[in-house]
C-alpha cells in the first residue's frame, strides 16, 4: 500500500533529518548572510531532501543535507547580484597570495581577546565564499575533512588549503581589528 | 617538510585529522621552526576562543513549523480541541526531546573521545611487539588468559573458518580503564576487537565511523560495549561484526 509507505517514509525522514535543522539553518545563515534568504533556502533544502529521501544511502545525514543546501544556495547566488566581501574579493587571487604573509607583518603572536558572538560572526561573514563555507563546515558544524569534501564536492586537499587560508585570513582580520581598537 | 606544507598541515594537526606518521612529521618541523611554531600557537589560541563562543544559529520556530507542516502527517487531521491539547502535549514532548538532544550531543562528544582513544590504542597495537600479550589461535587458550586480569573476560570466538583468524589477546587501556582486546587478522590486516563492560544492558545496533582512515564499528550487547577497529574496508568490517555476533548468539543459545 503506497499510502502507508509514504507515511513511513515521512516518519523516517522526520526522525532522520529534523534533528539537524539548527545545523542546516546555521550553515544557510553563514552562506547567504541574510536571515530571510536563509529561511527560504532551508525550507527548500528540506523539501528537496524529502523528495530524494528514497535514494539516500548514507553515509551520514548531516553532510547529505549540507550538500543539498549548497545546491539551493548556489541557485540563490546565481540569482543574486554579486556582493563584494570585505576581506577578499576574488578567490583566484586569494589562492595565489602566500597565506603566511599576514603574520610576517606582525611576528609576535598577539593574544586575541574574547569577543562577543556577533563580532566574530561578522568577521566570519566577511570571508570570501569558498573559504567561509569550508571554515563554517569545520569549525561550527564540526564536519570531518572527508565529510566537508563530500558536501562541497572537492578533494580533501582543497579542503585543507581552503581551511588554512580561511583561518589565516580570519585571524589577520581579527588582530587588525584589535590593533585599531587599541 | 617545507614551511608551505607545514602551514597547511598544522591545521589538520589541530583538527585531529592526521595519521600518527604525518602528525610526527608536522611536530618535528614545528619543533625546529619558530615561525611555524608561532603560527601553530596562534591558531590553537584562535580555535580555543572560537570554541568558547556561540557561533551557531537557532532556526526560528516559524521555520520549524513550516517544515514540519510540509512533511506528510501520519495521522488524519485532528479536531481543534485535540489540536490545543496536542499543543500542550507537544511543548512537553519537545522540551523532553530538547533535553534528549542535549544528552545525545553530550554522549556523542564522549563517544567521539572514546572513539579517538580506541583508534589510538589500535595504532599503538600496530607498533612492533605491542599487538598481542597472549599468542594463540585457540579460543580456549585466549579466553582463560583474560580471567583474573579483568572484571569480565571478553568473549573470545574463533572465526578462522569464516575468514577472520584469531591471533591472540591483549590488555589495553581505554577511558582510563583496563579492557580486553581480542586480535584477529584478515589477510595481513589487523582487527582489534575491544570489549568493555557497561551498565547498560540495552542492545545498541552496530554503527561504523571513520577516524584517521580507520574504520571503527561499535555496538552494545548483553552489558558489553564492543569496538572493532581496522584498516580493512567498511563492508568487510561489517561482515566481521555480523559473523562475530552470529557466533556469539549461537554460543549463548547453544
């Protein structure tokens, strides 16, 4: 009886996917940097996930949902006019810049002061897209490198270099802000 | 290792993503390179500050409600009265669920730590001379060896005929407790089966996780926790666990 099957499927989906709603919403907020766009994207993500739940074979629900959310967000990027970011604009140029450059300027390791979440979220929002995504997947959504590679559809090596670059940029922006505050 | 490589790999070191060999290489480079040492310290510090900050967002309740509504309901539409009652129930249930989520998250953190200890123990065992304390392919030799060394001797089952050769047993330490490790081989690959006592008698179905390139399948049965760790493929490890469980069931019932 297909109706029963559908109900069971819906129930299984509810149990498997809904616990990750906050995680998916968090990623959407960082990817789109807009609360209402994020809500729309998350809703679309769950609709698509339910539709494709039959073909879901694992390995883990969270990276699978993230991969779907990414596709939704990419469509949103395409629709949206390009918004320049404060720290780095073109990913291509960013890959060429040596990433330890920022630290050579100030060799001593300045101690970062604890900041409120809002200030740090702003710094993360200012990272250019592929770096921001990798950073958020690792540091906030706690995915392993392999899971990030899977969700983002890139090799693990790319995940590693993007993450190194993202953290170097974030730290540079953070210390620069603290210098200014002094 | 060059500084360029170290500047990327030190992040993998911080994230616990490196195998033992690469971790040693990065540590050796950092020990002799002040610039990379400073970078590692700075990144470690930033990671600690970030970990202390709430960077997660919480989905708005209206979004949750909309998504809930878009998933087909199992029951027919309830009357208005029962909707209200359901609402009151619903908030009690979701409060429970929320606390359940916290418990699950905490337990997962704990399990993540134990998993990493299990993988470390597996790695240690692969170093020369650490694999086996009692060398025997005879389960009637290995099993009594554990008696008196542990509160509960692990089940020792010979699976040689099924393609997994019993090679011996060892005492190991996980989560600050002595536990038994039963060692099997599949071709040239070592499988460590760690067994510890637990207060929970609830059966937990097997689940595979991957850490540092090792597959770890863990499950719980009859008051024991099991972790099977190996570098063999996930499906082969699952086969091992299936055969072990079937043999254990047959032993208990037979």
